[in-house]
C-alpha cells in the first residue's frame, strides 16, 4: 500500500500562510484549500476570518467577474468562495451571520436588475440557505427589517435558485413557533397574491413555470406539515389563502379574461390539480388517506369547486378552440391541429373534477357535453396514449362511482335508489356502447386490409372490460343493465356478440403467459424430483447414470461436509465411525444381455485389415508370434564393431540412396531391429528401430537375434509379452520392406474382465493403439535420426 512508503501528500497551506504578504487568491489557488478548511485548519480558518478576507469572499459570489478573465477560470474564485463559506465551519457561520455589513453586502445581490446570473444566484442561494439553517433567528430578524425583501424575491422568481430559496424558507426552520412566525410574516407580505399575479399572459414562461411550481410546492409542503404535526392548533396561513375562492377566481381570471397564453393556462391548471389532490400521490395512482384521518388538507375545499364551476364553459371552449398550434408532421401523418399541452391538461382537470363527484360540477359537464367532446378526441387522435389514459380514467370513474348526492335528495334517503346522471349521459347522449363496437370493427377491417392496429385498442379493451365488470358487480350494475337493454335491438345484439366473441378472445390472448412458469420452483423451498424425467426406452444407461447421481452417497454428507476431526485420529481408537453407505450402491443395468453377447462375439471375430493389400498372399500381420531374445552381451559386440568401422560409408550411402528403397526385388535388403528395450515410459515398453546399413546387413546373421523372418527377408515380426500387475501387455513389431510399412502393435488385457462392456472397451483401446502406431519406414528413419 502507498502508506508503507510514506507517499501521502502534505499540505503547503501552513507554509504559505507563514508569509506576511500572502493574498486570498494565493490561498484559494491551493488544491487542498477546501479539504483543509473542512478539517478546520486553525491557521487557515484564522486567515479566512480576517475582515478583508470575509468581505472578498462575499464579493466573489455577488459581483460579476471581470470580462477580461479567461472563460474557463472566470468562475473559479466565486465557486471556491461559495464552498468556503458553506463548509459549515462554526467560526465562519458566526462571523457571517452576526456581521450586518457582510449580510448587507450579501443581500445587495437581490437588488440587481433581472435577469440574475444563474450561477451567481445559485451561490447566493446556497450561502443564505445555510445561514437560515444555522442562524435562523438572526437571519429572520435581518430579512424582516428589509421592507423590499418579498418584492425582490417575487421580482426574481424567474430565476430557479431564488425560487428554491423561497421554498427553503418554508421548510428549514426547526422551531415550530419560528416557522409559524415566518409563515405569518410571508402571508402578511401577500406572497401568495404576488405569486398569483405572476401567472398571466404578460409575464414570460420562466416566471409562469416557477411561480406555478412555487404555489404547488407551498400547497404540498403545508399539507404534509399539517399531517405530521397534528397537534398544531394554528392553520397554515399560506394554504388558507390559496384555498380561498377569491384567490382561485383571480387565477382563472388571469388566463381567461386576458389574451390566451398556453404557458399561463397550463401553469394555472397545474395549480388547480394540486388543490384537487385529495389523496397523497403514490406509484401510478393514489394512496388512501391514513385510517381515521379526516384533516381538511386531505379533502377538496368547497370554495375551490365553487370558483371553478362558472369557468367550466371556458375550459370546454379550450377543448374546441385551443391556442393556435402549428401543424405537426409525424411518422404516422399530419396533425392539424395536434392535441397540444393545453387540451391534454384540460382533460386531466376534467378527470380530477369527476373524482370530486360533485353534483353541480357533474351537471355542468353534462350540459356542456364535455364528455362527448373528450370521446371525440379519443377516437380522433389514435396514437396519443397520454390522452387515451386520461379518457380511460374518466370513464372508469363514471362507471364505478356511486351517484353524487343532491340537495333535494340527501344521502339518508334510500327508498328509491339514485341513478347516476353521468352514466345515463354517457350511454344515451354519447352513445358509449355503439362507439366502442364501431371502433373495434373499424380497426379489424383496417387490419384485414393490411393496416396497423390502432394505438387506442389496448385502452379500448380495458374500457370495454370495465363496462362488463361494472354491469355485473359494480354499484351501478342495475342501471347499466337497464341502459343496455334499452338500446336498439341491432346495437344490443352487436354488443352481446362483441363481448362473447371478440372481447372474450382478446382477453384470452392477453391472459396467456408469455413464459410457462408451471415448472419454475424455488430451489430453497421445493425439491425437484429428477427421477420423474422420462428417457428414451433404449437409453437405459442414461437412466442408470441419473439414478446413480441422485443416490445418497453417505449417511451424513450434508451435516459433515468437509473434514471430520476423527479422520485424523488413529482408526483403531475410533469405535463410532459411521458406516459408509457407498458400498451399498446398487448400480444395475436393465439391458438386453443376449444382444451384448452377440456384439461381443462379433467384435472378437472382427479382423482389421485396412493396411493389407487386397488379394495378398502374405502372412497375416496380426498373428502374434513368440520371439526369444539373446542376451544383450551376445548381440552387441557383433554389430558394434561393424557400426563403428563402416559408419562413414553408411553416411555417404545414405546421402546417395534411400536406405529403404527397393531397387531390385532379388536384393537382400533387410532392416535390423534392436530388440533391446532402452526406455520405459510410465510402465509401458518402448522400442528403438535402427535402419540397416548395406555392410552390416550382409555380415550380420539374422538368426543370431532369434527373430522370425520371412523366407525372402522382406518381413520381420517381433513379439514380446510383459506382465505389469493386473495388466498383461503384448508388444509386437512387424516390418515389411516390400510395402515399406512398420506396424507397432500393443495390446493390453486385464487379468479379470467383469462384463462384456469392459471387454469391448479394451478391444476399442487395442484398435486405437494399432491405428496410431502405423508408420512408414521413412517416418521411422526420420524419428530415429
């Protein structure tokens, strides 16, 4: 490791700070200045706490850098200054939070004209946020003395860092009473009304977006805080102001009574959707309120609905005449006009209003035929799934919700069951059933002609299933059945045929598992019996091997996996050694014995004659012949002198003529075989083959080596038998000068053969040895050399 060699770097800041004329920029140029500051290096902290250094640090983050500085290092010192001031060192926080001159210099950044430098604004917001968290009382007192603080915050709300700072002020005050004081102060400064005024067509999109997001976050944070602190007696003043009817009316007036602006309309709808959040959002839907929780922040305020109801006609008109959008060309075709963000958010607002299940709202939607317009959009824009899911939500809520209570018919009256006016409008005025069947038939016809499946078909399937489900089991089942029965006979028959045919087939296809999970089990919970696996009738060996694998090898294999201490003890002293059950394995094969016997006899009678010439009268090269060998002392002297005396002549002759070439059939060409065994290789005998020379072959007596020789001396065969333990090995060498081949045969036989399979295996090994040992005279000569 590097610390073994003492390779760690040492800081040069201490040495640098010993200089009398060291400057702040020189210290900030050190690479480890931030690390040393967070480690609270005393010399460095004392240096930074100097009045001039603190003032310079604040100046770096509040004033624009010089334009003469290179761009890549332009914000180097402002960035380092921000990190030093927010390093959470107690002495720095105290000095910055208690020195009003430094706070005034910091506050002066807000007094710049918009737009603010976004990077410097983030530095300013970060420094002020940490001061709010560490010195809340001092900072609140300082800000409350600044009469233009709220005005400046609203003025720069288009900068995201300033919006974050405003939200930070609502959350980071730990004492509950201090937080309540801050909320009351901001409410007195009319921060909600000022944010509402930012959402109108005269402002730019950044202010629309940030003001809307600020109001939405104030709603959510206030409701979350009231949920967490249930013992708080005082309501949240900002939330109360937002939920007032006049505040909502002002929001709607900003977008409808002035020039239509899509950004402003979408921002206001986002605020309304947040106000309509009766339950906390969760994954793909909503999470129910906690049991027993009836806090007003979790219910829709009636004043909000009363402010929205008169404006429903304006929202309906937006569906018919949205803000002007350019023609959009897509891969599917031309959209003129496209759905647009405005109409999509209006449909989302309608879904939220339906969820409130208010009779006055439902009646107004019916009178305007808003549901019919939404269904028209659904079937027109066949590829907009954002629209399709919202329409599906609307229809599902209408079918599943109980009828909304009315003023003339309270909830306690149950003599006559109420009917849902929305369901009646959907089935009669909007012709809901007929449009589902028509759209399905039109899609099938288009697909039959080679067209694509329409993009809303998946949602249409779920809408149709919702109708069927609520007709059978829903709270409005009787009404739905009655409305279907009142349909024209042709439409009713088409619907019944549709749900029993096309819809049923689609549901059946959709419920088929893409992957068969029937046989998937947990390896830790279930035991899979591999013995149930089926094998081919002729594969009895595979079945036996599978049984062998699954058989328990020892009595306590799992419990005593690994070494046992008793294994290292003297076995005579151990009396409780467990009996090894491996000897009990019954490895039986259910095979056809007669077929194996016939195969064995056929293999024994088989002769391998691939190296013989067809029709040759030569002796069978596979016949084994016993050969006796003379002692080494008797054979070596006769050939040793000849080899030494005539070695030069033999080498010269080898260059001129191939020693194994047969030039004349009558020539007595012979090959001397050295029958002495020169080496042993892992218990197997090896032979040395010596090519003959012309002089030695004439002077040497072939019979002296007691080797068997053909009458013409063209073929020699040598055989020797060696017994090595339970292995009996026969080694033979046959040299044929006529065909220029040398065959080395080595066969091994066990002294005991258990069954026919073992013997067949030995025959295969013998055959392999014969084939691999066949060499020509030339190859033998090259190997010898």
